[in-house]
């Protein structure tokens, strides 16, 4: 039997799939449930009430402690509500399957909005729901290619080129250091530079890092083209959870150019000078140029970072002394001659 209370409590009631709210008053949980089901024309069997704020189910025992004017959600059999988290989830679903009506309303609101904060929120919403991530070719998303040379016929080819250009610039920086190398070491430095160039060419300058169509272990993004900031050089992750999809629209493509491939062990301050010094001091040893190649051009030592996470301070990290030179091959032990009997 449900306890009855002298003064009825008032609530704002809505259903899971409606934003309309109705005022309902009752002296017990059962009375509120019955009135709510009549209002929304739902069968009482299987229905239950929960708090909008956190999804706590409203029961007869809990009813006395619930404040007046609390917002309730009326759920039918099988429905669930997790409070604000459910509202956020429903909001985020708009970005996955944007409805034309949502876009139209957002544009109307933006045209009349005066608040800078609300203008930004609406503009960001329109920016995101207007994405054309699945499109790949120029014919499918002409606006994405605006300002690019006609030779780029699909998004992946341009982003591969973008990555290759960055890696090529690193090779040019290494090459420009030759004038700083001692005269007796310049020939070996140039030879190693040539080996690196050949390997980069065979690896297509690691352009696959930005290509969403590349193998998972050769790219830095999801199959859909989402890139996540890997955080500053001295952290394991990005605390701000920066992410971007340059495949989505023209603006994101342009903004992605501000993201950096940051060398954990610094290129100019550490790697290149260490390479030059190793050549000078090799004294019969063979410099492990592939170790330096990995540090200069691969994700072994490169982190993709949002511009905010790109720290310009000195990293104070050194190359691994045990990997600068190739280990000497061990001499094969000669087998002792077998005695003839």
C-alpha cells in the first residue's frame, strides 16, 4: 500500500522521446505515475519514473525525499535513462546522423543570435554537422579541394603529399648541416645522407602516416581519418584530448596544417649534431645510420601534436649511446680439429 501525504508534490514530467514537459501533482509515486500515463496516453503496466538529473528510479520509499518541482522522466518497459549523460549522448548523435531540420534551425538561430558565446557554439555545431567525411574524390566534395592543384583527385592523395612534404623538409635540414661537419667527415656524412634518402624514397617518405586508407600500423589516424593529439614530448597523452579530421571539410584540412610532427629527441639540437660527431669520432666503427633515420623520420621519435601541445622549450633528451654505432660482429669460434684414431 502506498503512503499518502497531506500536501501533494509537484513535478515536471516528460517522456524519453519528447521534450515537452507537463506539470503533474501527486501525493504518492503511484499517483504521479498514473497521472503521467494518462497525460501521455501510455499503458501504466511496465512504466516507471526516474529523476531527469541522474536517472535514479522514483519509488514509493524514495518519494518523500524528492524536492518539489523536480524534473521526472516517464519510461515505458525496456527504456532506460542515465540522467544528463543520456541527454549528452542524444546531442552527440546529431553529429553522426545530422538531420536537415537540425541544420536549418541552427542556421536560423545563428542569423539572429547576438551573444558571442552562443554564436560560437552554433557555428561549431554547423561546422561539425556539415562535414562530408565519407567523401573521398574531388567529384564527391568539390569544396574540400578548393585552392588545391588539380592533380589531387582524392583526399588521401593530398594528405599523403602533405605528410611527405614534412618529411622531405626534415631531410633538407639534415642535408643543410653538411657545412657544419668537419672536412674529414663530410664525405661519410654525405654517404649516410644518401642512404637515408634512398630509404625514404623506398618508404614513399612515410606519407602513409596521414593516409586513412593505409594499413593500420602505417597510419596515425582511424579508417575514417580522425587524428588524435599524442600530447607534448614529455607526456604520454594529450590532457585536452585534441582531435581533428582533415578529411571532413576544407576548414579542418587547413587547420590540420598547424598540427606538428614533433621530434621527441630534438632534430636540430640533438640528433643531427650527434650524427655528425659520431661520424667524426667513429675510429673504424660503423655508424648505425638506420638508428638516426628512425629518430629523424619515423613515428619512433615523432609525435603528432596540436599546436597548443607543441612545446618550444629545450627537450633535454639525448640519443642512446649504445645505438650510435653498429655492434661489432662476433668472431666465429673455430671448431677444434678432430683427432684421428
